[in-house]
């Protein structure tokens, strides 16, 4: 598997394909990201969401995207089809929810955000 330079400015460490930062800078980047991120509860994902999520997954146990592609995969994530971006009405609108497996949800989110780790688009 080919190696490439760490994305941290000036770093000469090589990292494997699929990684963005070397160990030292990955830790630093995560600390910076975590420090500036609002808690999940403040983003609306508190106890009420956890209860609603479990009820929705009980009613929709299979990944909607996998089903569209002819696969049967258990759903583990309730996805907002249209990212709510903090809009509480859109957040709680069940017609805007779909059950997805983690792989499909991560792929969808990465596409919306401009790629894995590249926040430049919409949020989920």
C-alpha cells in the first residue's frame, strides 16, 4: 500500500493510504477538533433523541440504502435525509429520517461533507 506525507504543514512523516496525519499530528488534530465541537446533547442528540432513535430502528430494522441496492443489512443509525443544520423542526421531522447501516451512513456523510474529514459541505 503506497505511503504519503502527513497533511500537517511541514511534517515529513509518511502515513499509509487512508490516513491524513501521522500519529503525533492526528492526536493534535483530534484535540483541536474536540475542543471546538459542541456536545452531542447541545446538538439535539440527548435522551429524547436516543428514545426516538430506538423506536424508529425498531420500526425500520433494515438499512434503506442497502435495500435499494438489493442487500439486506441491519440498520444501526437514524439518518437525517436532508441535514438539519440545527433546524429543530427538520431534526424532529420523521419523514426526514431513514434507517441506515453504519457504512452507508458514513459514506453519505462523507459525500455531504466533501470527503472523509473534509468539512466543507452540509452537516448530518
